[in-house]
């Protein structure tokens, strides 16, 4: 019988955290150690805020961006250019672009990227709804801003082929970002340059 090293609750917490992408056992232990070493009030603030985030945040019914409202502030902003949609993998990619202040169009959140090894197919992503929005809003340009990774490139190629017969310009975000980088981790200037030098595909 395997010896129980951690207290039961700590062991369960570590195992749950390691189910999150990017968390191994060591990083899960470090997170919990930091949390437990905080003054109790500060630790409770973190846990309470995380709980509120889970309870109140949900995808925007229009674009999929995380929001506390039914429709996010981007989609409800009458000053946005509704003729342009920027397609990204996740909400945090859109937030990264928003930080630059250089983009004034709308977003479309795919909810991931194609990854055969992980069993993620086109049916698992919000791709069909993109075509519906293009027709509904008479969109003139779609910017493919999936991450510059193998999976991101495959996703961009798939969407390009999916939309190429539609009456819409299709652009790919330029490589101001190094291959293998993730949007949410890039600095504002790099993202702004990538948007500025986007490449027209059709």
C-alpha cells in the first residue's frame, strides 16, 4: 500500500491542480504553499474572487468573450467597427489585443484550436457560428489571429478554406510574434506590430 505523504485535502488539491494545463505536481505544490503561507484574510480573498469568477463569468452570446453580462462590452460598443472580426483561440488572446488599443473591430472566440493529438476537431470549435456572424453583420474582413504554433497555423488554414468562397477579405496576423509564442504572454508593442503588418490571404 502506497504511503500517504500529504494530508488528504492537500493531496486532493494537488491532484486537481495538475489537471490544469501547465500545472505539474511541483508547480501545484508551489501554488498551494504560497496560498497557505499568506495571511488568512488574503488567501480567502483570492479563493473568494476565484469562486466569484467561476460563478459570474461566462462566454458572450455574440462573440464568446468572457463577460459578466449577456453581451460583452466589445459587442455592445456602438463605436466598434462591425465590418471586421478578429478570430482568436481564447478570450485572453482577445484581451491581449485589446491592451494595445490599436484594434477597433469585433472578436470571435474559437474556444481552442485544432489538435488531433488531443482529439480537438473543427466540430469542437466555434467555427460555424463565425460564418453566421459574417452574414448577419455584413462583415468585410476577417483577421485570423490564432497563435503562431503548429496547431494555430492548422486552425487558421482550416478557417481560411472554410471562408475562402465567401465575399470577405481574409487576413492572417503578421509574424511580429515569434513562432511558438502565445498571444497572452506577448508584450503590447509586439502584438500591435503584428496587427499592423497583417497579411492579406484573399
